[in-house]
């Protein structure tokens, strides 16, 4: 049994992209469009599921990420409460208030 079967999701190749759906067929991730779409609709204000999860670290990131053309790495600093993006050869942070 593959990971997708254990997690209750199905992976399907469509026109060179990837669509990940839940057991009911709702798209959770879709890269077949002009961009990457995460989730299937707006979240309710009291939602407990359906969020985009990004990596976190405890402090200011210092590593130099491996470059991926046309992409920007991001991470959330749980100590400084900052969202960081690596751009222009440096980490740039924004305080989350």
C-alpha cells in the first residue's frame, strides 16, 4: 500500500501536471493550471483543516537554499514570529503581528 492510499488521497497525472484529491474527489492540490492551486475553496473562519503548511525554524534562517529557477523559498521563524523569504542573495523577514 502506497503513502497516498494510507493518507486517503489519490494522485492522478493530468496533461503533464499533478492533481491530488481527497476521497470525495475534491482537489487538494492542482498543478495542471497556470499556477499551483492549494485547497478546493475559501476556508471558513472557524476552519480546523485545509490550511497550507510551510516549513518552520526556531530562529533566523542562515542557510543558503539551493536555487530553484523562478521560485522563492520561505520559512516561518517560530521564535522571532517572522515570515522569511530568501531573495536577492539574502533572507528578508516580515514580523507577523
